[in-house]
């Protein structure tokens, strides 16, 4: 049979029908927002109006979802990471183990509390850190381990917690990509000392921008409360309408990373949709994965103790002989052209990520050795680099489509894999990732923080080390 011309080369695409979009408004979301707007209180740092704030209602509801005793809502997932790190006592002079394959905020938040991220490589199948990779990244200054459940894979929390207990380290379980997933029949976020969630617009549960910290440790929760609201905590006893509900308890000095009442109202309504939406995504993924496996692709794995999976991005490793010839980002582009939704490679390994540039910030020039230690923390990450060169991903909203349409996705994969030799290497891929580049990419990790170039003439180059 002749090879069909790929859409990226001017052929007919496999699919022209639209796919679901994200986020999705509901009548309850609209009603909640109207109630927040007309309540006379748009923030928890405003006077009490005789009704529980949306912040407190949503926090209680999310704690129930996570089966934890406490939840503190924050303005973003990044803000939540700051608060969680400081609640665990992380600060100047400390190292924190950070996964080498994840969103940049996982490392920049560590820098933000004056600590040093030390990158740990990931398991090639789950794309999450492992006890062995964490162990390799532990130093005599390590105070905490940050674990990320990436895309749809869960890290193997039980042996990770055992390692952390043995070494006396706190575990921050960043579940920003796994809302509603369960490990050993426990909700993610409840397995570490403290769980952190992003509620940003692309996430499985969202209120636009937002974050949440969950824990069953009352001391950690109280510190987190202080840290997010300038040293104030919510009154434990009823206050009179017109009085402030936030009390200046001041056991810890904080910053302001509170969520507004409008966002908390959206969150409370959206939380009701999470379980059913996750079930639909899971059903679609269960339909798709065997079809892609038949084509020689390897869908992302998850820890064996996973009891309910949630899909933030669907990730699948391409057949290896193919990625030796054509970079994953080129295949991803061709798949996107066939399907009409964005398909992308994984994150760049953090050590080589263009977003991870500590040297561009004066605030990190705290001493002669700080940025040198940060550079040492950019350890080589062969598995994360290989994953980036071989894996393609797409967003969870696609999995909300009718499960029948998963056949269309598999058809697009089959067509692109058949025609892969007509793809070429592409003319200047934005993030060159071909296998030929693998060694050079690994070389990038050895790059040190040189003077930062800037195209803005007003901003002279910084010379921080
Ligand atoms: C999205 C995300 C964050 C950052 O959350 P924001 O709400 O965008 O600040 C942190 N960690 C992980 C794993 C994420 O996916």
C-alpha cells in the first residue's frame, strides 16, 4: 500500500472535527461566582459577612477529597511550594532533591527559599523519581525531597517514604499533575508529609490560578497558614459580622499568597466535577493504550501500587528504532497536524531547561558559593534526557472526547509512523531533541552559569559569579 501523504507535508489530516476544550464552565460555577461577587467579601483578608468564606469551604472540601485533616489554599501551585518548603523548615544552606523531569517551578521555588535544588533522574517507564535516583541526589545538606507524580505516572511512594524516614527528611508530594489519583488506595497528596497542588488553568482541577497544600500534621498546617497570610490565621471561634476573621497570631512571619474568594468559589464548584471527569479520561486512556501498544509504542507506566490513575497529559514512548532517525518533537508536530490538537515532547530535562536560569536573578547572588552549589545540583540526567528525545504527550482535555475517538488518535499514530521517513529532521526545531543531539544535550548539563545575555539594552548583562 502506498504511504499516505502526511498532513504536515500537505496531505489530508486524519481528523478535522474539534476536540473538547479546557477549562469547562458549569452552571454551578457561574452561580458560585455570582454569590462570591455579591457577598460583600472578595478576599479572606476582608470582614466576615456572617457566612463561611469560599476559601474555608473549598479548603474543607479539598481536604476531604485528599483524606487529610488540613488544607491551606494558596494563590498558585508555585506559592504552595514556597509555603510547603518553609513549613517543612527548608531554608538557607539546605539542599532539596528535585525531580529532573518536571515543570521549572519545582526547582525555582526551592531557590526562592534560599535552598539549592539537587536534581534526581527519573525512571524511564514511569518518568518519576525512584528511591535509587533520590538516594544518589542526597547530600549532607539535604533537608527535604520533592516528589512529582508526572503526567499520569505515580512515583512509588512507599519505598520513597521509607527512605525519607530512614534519613530524617521531609517529603513534599507535588501532586499538581495528579488530582484525584490514588496509590495503595490513598489519595495522592496525603502520602508525603505535605502535599502540594497547582490549580492553574491547565490542571485537572482548576480555578484559573491557584494552589493548595494538604497535610494531616497540625503543626505543618498552622505554619502554612501563617506563611500564606502575612502571619495571620483563620479564627477558630466564630467572629461577629464586620470583624476580621484573620487573626494576627504571628507565630511565623508570612507573605501574602492567599487565593481570592472568586477563585475559591470557582474551585468549590469545579471540585464536584473532578471524579467523573477523571473516570472519563481513564476510560479513554484504557481504550487508547492497547491500540498504541500494537503499533510498538509504550504508554507511560505508573507505580504498581497505583489504584486509581488520573491523566494530566497522556504520554507515550515512540518505537525506539524510529526515534533514532527522527526527533520526537518532529513526530509530535506531525501528529498535531493530523489530529488538530497540540502534541509535544516531554519537558526538557530540568538541568538543560531554558527556563531554569538561576544566574539571571540578583537575589540568588547571596554569597560566593551559592550559585556554584546550584550548578553542582544540575546533575546529568540520562533517563530524563532519553525520555525527552523519545516521548510525545498531549493534554487531558482530549481524553474527555468520546472513547470511540481514541481510534482516530491511533490511526494518526499509525499514519505518522508509516510515513516517518518523509518527515525529515525539520528545519530549525525550537528544541532540538534528535537522538543525535542526545550526547550534546547531556553535554549541556556541564554548562556553567556564564554572564547572562540579554537583548534588552536597558538591562545590562548580570555577572553573578
Ligand atoms: C503546574 C505545576 C506547578 C506550578 O503551579 P502554578 O500553579 O503554575 O504555579 C508546580 N509543580 C508541578 C508539577 C506543576 O505541574
